[in-house]
C-alpha cells in the first residue's frame, strides 16, 4: 500500500514500515503521531485521490528520533565589490516510522 501525506508544507510518499525524515514535530521520542492529511492512497489496482484530502484516511507513526540534517553552506559573492557572505544552516528534523495506514 502506497500513500502520499502532507506535513510541514511538504508531501511525502510513504509505505508501511518505512522511516521518513519530516520537518521537526513537537512530539517526544517514542510517542505516536497521526498524519490526517492524506492526499492519495494506492492499494494494488485501486487508487483513491483526495479532493484535497481522502476522507477518513490516516497514517499513524512512531517518533524514532529528533536531529539535525547535514550542514548546508550558503555563500554569496559579488565580484568587483569585495563583498562575500558565508553562512551555514542545519535543518531540524524528526524521524518517523510508519506503523499503520488506516483507510476509512
């Protein structure tokens, strides 16, 4: 079973048992999280598309850990002006393991 969920302004394709890294959530490690914004459900040959969300569908997951992604270096340079800016950024994330996909 394949589903598309929306969280943190982004869309993720998930399957049962998969671990995904999403934008930081406020839940603690080990707690359960429910994604109720399900955009699509595909089960073998049956596909259900939401307008905008599939009614009654939920994806349940367990928070595995919180962390920071790899460092992203932002470097701005303007030639002939002697202007340079170097900045680093590490995005916070929450790793979630999908435990159940509920359809209606």
